[in-house]
C-alpha cells in the first residue's frame, strides 16, 4: 500500500503531460488550416461553332488575380472564308469570271494570277485588256500585292519642263485675268 500513492502520482503526471502535448499540437494544426484559402478561378466562355457553313471564329480569354477575375468571348468574321464561299457559289452558277474576280480581291491571288501570266479580270475585261487596265489603274491593285509598288512606279508621269512658249502663254493668261485687257 505504500506504493499505491506512487502509482497514482505517476498516472496523474502522465495524464497532465499527455494533455499538455495534445493541446500544443492542436494549436499548431489549426493555425495552418485557417491560412490556406485560394480564390475561385475565372474560366473563359466556350464559343461553339457546330455549323461548317458559317465563316466565323470564336475567341475566348480570361484573367484572374487574387481579388478579381474577368472572362470574355467574341466571334470574329473570317473574310477569306467568305470570299471562298462566294466564289464557289458564283462558279456553281456558271459565272466563272465573277468567281475569279472575287478571289482576285486577295493580294496573294492577284500576285499568283500575275505570275501565271493570266491577269485578274477588271471591269468586264479579261486577258490583255485586263492587263492594260491594271497598268493604267495601279491604285486598284489589292493592298499587300508585291507588284503594286512596281505598277505605281511605272505609271508615274515624268515631270514636264516648260518651254519659253509655254511660259509666255502662262504670263499672257495671267495678265489677262489680272487686268481684264486683251493683248495681242
């Protein structure tokens, strides 16, 4: 019986030490759980294009930081697709020159036709007449063509020098306008 109190004392000491350690661990774990929180993510919208007969392309984008997120989407027209579809339709109706004319609005096609020696149709003209039209009207060549600057340079008129007769006529005309008198 002498040793009973020693057993009780050691049991009480174990309970106190175990409880103290458990409390310390709980405090450490609970403080790390509270600080781990992440914001939700901004997701770009899905733009569906299930119809292959539509010449549009969907584009979506999103940005997210710790405070705010933004998501948006747009539909963009595909002009080359539209030209191809129009050209196919014209060709199906038997309008071959019109079909080629639609494609010739693209600088790459215009250059390819010129490289092949078959100029693009112009204002109802084909062949040599169309080639002459493009030479006379280089400003109507599609922008981006590798030949446009060459055609513009070739079409520039040379500066004209005036002769003495032109200068005399100019001064007589100026004098008549200024004074209202007719001089012979």
